[in-house]
C-alpha cells in the first residue's frame, strides 16, 4: 500500500488538473511533499543532502521565471534522485518549453498543472492526508495479520480490534 501520483490525481479538487508530460510515470510512489525553495542550480549541496526518492515536488516556479534552463536542470535533478513528479500552476506554462516536456516524457516524470483555484496549501494538506491514511491502513493491515497468525486471547483480540476501530469491541461476538 503506497500512495502514487495516480492516487493524487484522483483526490478531491483535482478534477481540472492536467498531466502535461510524463504521464507514464503516474504509478510512481509518493513518499512526501517537497517544495522548491532553493533551486538545485543555486543550492546543489543542500538539495543533494535533503532530496529523497519519492519526493513529490510542488512549486509555483517563481524561481525559474525567465530561466527555463534552470528548470530543466531541476527536472534532471528530480529524475536523478527518483522524485515522483512536479505539480505547478497554469501561470508556469510559459516556462514549460519543449525541452522540459520532452525530458519529463523520457524520464517518466509527471508534470501536473493545477487549476489556479486549487490552493497550494489545500493541495499539500490533501496529499499529506492521503499519505497518513495510507500509513494508518498499513498499521491496521499488520494488526489484522497479527490476529490471523497468532490467534491471541479474547482480551488481546478486543484490544487490537479497538485500535483499528474504536467501537469494534462492543460488536465482537466471537
């Protein structure tokens, strides 16, 4: 159970989102949200230190205005560090030249354009919520497997079920 770019594309508020390039990468795992506050070209050492596989980048692309080559370099950094994609807004479209879109296609690195009405904070919270729910589902699955494998006593079973579903204890009959 892992959140993917495709899962994010199906979140509430994503109805007007467009996968501009790199669509074959929508199955990539999303581990965390990352913002581009320090572009790779300006802060190489820092970016290399903090980047992790599965980073899903969110940016208004202000740092690249008038410099699509810098954005291309950022995209190559994302590919090299196994990022899962880039989300930006329609206002960034003029930066997304053929070279950048071709690179995203060949790297299978999705570039997603959000509708301007979908706030960056709301989007980020929704993705974080999706990731947290996925983690919780993994914990619950592990608990259910434990129940099936170990067949603990009635009290311990009730405790485990209560962790998964707080009202479960009152509904246990066997």
